[in-house]
C-alpha cells in the first residue's frame, strides 16, 4: 500500500533527519550460510560453495522488506579461506547495496577442534528514492528528489570454534559506527548512521539413528538501536537427503515470540541443495500480513574425492 511508503518518509522527518535503519541482513536459514554474518566462516568447510538467497518479509504489504544476496565461499592453501557476498536490501523507498570480502585463518587447537579468525572489508551504498512516493503536492521539491550516501567503507571481524559435530561463533560484521551527512536539492538533511551488530551462535549434530540426525542451533543478535533477538532452529535430517524443522524468533525485550515457522532443505543432487523457510508473525504484524518466505540455492565443489558431502551443512 502506498500509505506505508508515505509513512516511512514522515517518520524520517519527525526523527530530526536521523536514520537508524542500517541493519545487517536478517535470514532464517543462517544455519546453512553463516559466512554472511561471520567472516571466520570463510573456507571453514571441506568444500567450496556458492549460492543465492532471497528473503521476502511481510508479503502483501507494498514496500515490505526484501533481501537478495549471492555469495561464494572458498578454501585456500595454508589454512586460509576466502568468501565474498553482494547483498541488496530494500524497504519501501530505501535501498542498501553491500559488498563483503572476507579472509579467514583456520588453526588446529587439537585433533578435534579448530579455531578460526576472520576479517571483513565491506563497502555499501545507501539511497532514498523520494520521487517514487505519491503525495498531495506534486510540485513539492522534496518529493521530486532522491538522496544517497555515496560509497561508505567499514570493516568486520569474527571468531569460530568448531569440530566435526559442534560449532560456536561470535562476530561483529560492522565494527565502526560511521556517520555521513547527505543533502538533497531541497536542502533537507539526513544523517547516515551504521548500527553495529553483535552475533553469537552455536549448534551441534546429534545422531538419533542410522537415518536421522538432529541439529539444534541458536543465534543471538544484538544491535545498538534494536531489541535483543534470539533465533532458534531444530533441524531433522533424513538420510542426508531431506531436512525439516521448526524455527522460532524471539524478542527478548518486548515479547517472547516474534515469529514462528518451519525450514525445509532438499538435496537435489550430490552437489546441489535447495532450501525454503516460512515464517508467521506472532506479534501485531499478523493483523496486516501472515507470511514471510525465504528461498536459497547452493552448489558445492572442489572437495577431496574420498570426502563425503554431509547434510545438513550446519555451519557453512
């Protein structure tokens, strides 16, 4: 609905021109692609991989959030790893384009455990397209102009402790809280501020039987200007071909349950995997929308011929 787009602009003006909407991408399928949130995941697995992921949040509301990303994650010689991602976030008239490049080192602590450390370089470009708004005064110069931040740079860092069955990670994808003032032709000022996020996550593989593996995992997300959030997944994998499990997102400050849903994974072939996730908002958002959808597709290559691809790839 067009009213939502107009509301976004009004809220921006009332907040004295300050924008705090810079956020890291939100995914329900983080268990399969943690390299997006932690640079230490670069090259952490036995195989190289690449993939795409799209998230459509609050479907049915015009201007609702959409996230599209593509990534590659590579093993390098000398215990190094490299990953790169390009991410596009859209919310109404707002658009944020990011590019990440990560380098990680993986050191053996023991025969079982590995400690990985990663650094990230990133650039982003933010824009507001006010000309897309419908308003009551078409001649208002404010609604005929667009603003953008130009290219902004930042760095990130992360750690990962992992074994063949368990993993524990912590990361800050954006270390510096930088600000940039931009102006449109109508002399309206907007403050561009990048909020820092801290992620902590973990999980383990539990062999239930010859056919079933249970993979519980959780992710804690903290942001400067947002409530503390906890995501929980409980994935069951059948014969390394089909994965299914419930997901829950909790807001630990305002409500215990923000969203519930389920996740499905399917191994299409030896190297291709497809993932789907559905979320139902358990808060007041369900008065206007009852669905969020997320799709992913990834491809594995480059492992040793005697290595077996295990499903689910629980921390890649």
